[in-house]
C-alpha cells in the first residue's frame, strides 16, 4: 500500500525559471513522500484519505542552500568590513578551531540546525570545520532536525594557522571515517570538501579526488571569489591553466557532482569547462557584498543554461534565511545591470527558482511540485489584510522580501511534517 496524504492550499513553484506555476485553492496529493499531482478537487480514489487543510495559505517548495558554513554560524554579522582573506585570518579560523571541542560543537550545531529548518532551508550543502569529531556532531544535529543535507569535513593541510590544519593523512583518514559512518544515511550524507585550493597541497587534492571518484561522492569548494585569492592560486599552482584547472586536474571539478561557490571571476574557458563538466555554480550574493568580493554574472550563466543555485554562505553572508538570499540576488543583479548594459536584472521567479529547484537539482528531485518531486514544502503565514488585497504572486514576493522564520508555520521533508 502506498502512503498517501492530501494537502490543500495555494501552491506556487517554478518548473522553469521564467515564470511561476500557480495552483489556487488546490489539492496536492503526496504518495510515498513524493508529489503525485495537483487537482482542483480531491480525486475520487482519495476520498477518505487524510487531508491537511491550509486554507488560503501559500505553500511553496522548501528552500535549498547550496553553500554555507555551519562552523561560522556564530560569526554572522561580525567582521563585515574586512575582505575575504583578512576576514578568514582575523575571525574565522579561530572560531572554526573551537569545533574541536565536541560539547561546544554539539551545542552550537544543534542551534544552527534548528535555525536552518526554522527559516525554511530543507536541503543544504554544508561545510563543517576540519575537526572530524566536530563534524560528526553536525551530521547528528542535522539528522535530528530531519532536513536533507550534504555535510563536509573541511580538508586543509597548508596555508592556515597550525591549530586548524591537519597533516594530509589525518585529513583523509577523518574523511574516510565519516564516509564509513554516514555514507548510507538517506538524508544527511557526506560530501568531499577541500576548503579551497590555497589551503590544499597537491597530495591532499589528489587523495580527495581519488576518494570522490572511487566512492562516487559529490564535491564542494570555493572558486574565483576574490582577486587576491586568484593571484595566490596562480602562484601556488603555476602549472595549472587557471583556478578551475587546479580542481579539474585532481578529479574535483565535475568528475562527480560538484558545487563551486562564487565563480565571480571565472574566465570564458573556465565557464565552458564548468558547463561541460556540469558543475553547479553557487551564487552567494550577501557574502559577495559583505567581504567585498564582487558580483557574479548570474544573468550570463542563466542564459547559458549553467547548473546554478544560491547560497547564504553564512558567515560571509549574515542571514540564514534563503528568502534573504533570493532578494539579495535580485538586488545585486540590478546593480550589475546598471554597469553592464544587456544584463537584465533577475526577476522574482528567476531568483526563486535558483533558491528552490535550481539548487535542488543537486539533491535529485526537490525544489518543485512537479509530479515525482519529493514533497519538501513550506506553509507561509501572512497578515489577513495582505491576503485579502494582493494576488498570490504579490503575496509570495512580499514574504520573500519581508518574511522570516515567524512566517513559516509548517515544514515538510519527503512528505514528513517536521
Ligand atoms: N574561501 C575559503 N574559505 C572560505 C570561507 O570560509 N568563506 C568564504 N566565503 N570563502 C572562503
Ligand atoms: Fe563559503
């Protein structure tokens, strides 16, 4: 017997980025955790089935955060006038060190996971710290929340303070241990996570690429975020054609599913390689503003049909809610459009797509309510005056711009209410 559930409400999602699909006063049938269909009436065969009636509320796909750092959660909003490399040295590394303390890691990651779910992020690709024990606590905290995630122990074996570096073998051993322990979990899974090229030796990158390919595991890292970082990569890897080539040479650039955060300054050749290798590029607008990195040419990437998603990048970004990332992506695209004629700003549906189905594609079928997609969903609360006055599309836009965790009253992951 298939397990069925019917949800009544106003359903809004993006099948394609160009426009919203809107089903007013409709009944969405969930079968075994997946969307079966959306109907104006309850189909006859489902009479007597459990109905969750959300009345005139809006129901949207859960948000997908393709890039954030759980071990930086406490640092949100701190050090925001630094640029990337100073910010890492002056604030971030010392905070990440503290996740070697298991009790501290457990307490902070529990709060992090609760906030993530509260703000409607139901799938996320997360960096922990370089501590293996600390990273176990992040797996457990996310599992306890019931959200879907990829979790990476951060691999780094050079060019950072000794207190968060490991030697290459220890870094790989810790990663292998976590893969053994969590590799079969249905919802919270390991991802190979070299921090970025500069904090990795060739040996580390080679071992990580071998591991990714041999165990068929996804990969995440940072790419072309900051001009000083790029110069540093060129000097550290003089034999590489460019930054992307450093990863590509080590089987860390799409040989298995890969997320690269930022890609602000990728050359034509690098973008072509990312596209050929189906690498997901992750736009992190708040972070790019805060640590003054630059502006991703997101319109260009969208037009090329690149794999694209959105990230909060906390704590380069300061807001954990992906509605804020969606809004900031729109705002930043407007600034870019004033500088670069022909680069039209993002529309609301395009930015919403990036924060739901665009990034969701990395997790399989999530981020949409098309048949076959996991029912990962959020129920939205609004003022009754707003509900009366505005169209469903306007109401969603208002939630994106002005809402937060207080405006989300129910969350579903794979059809299960959290
Ligand atoms: N590049 C390497 N490490 C980091 C990090 O922690 N945050 C950001 N935004 N960029 C990085
Ligand atoms: Fe980051």
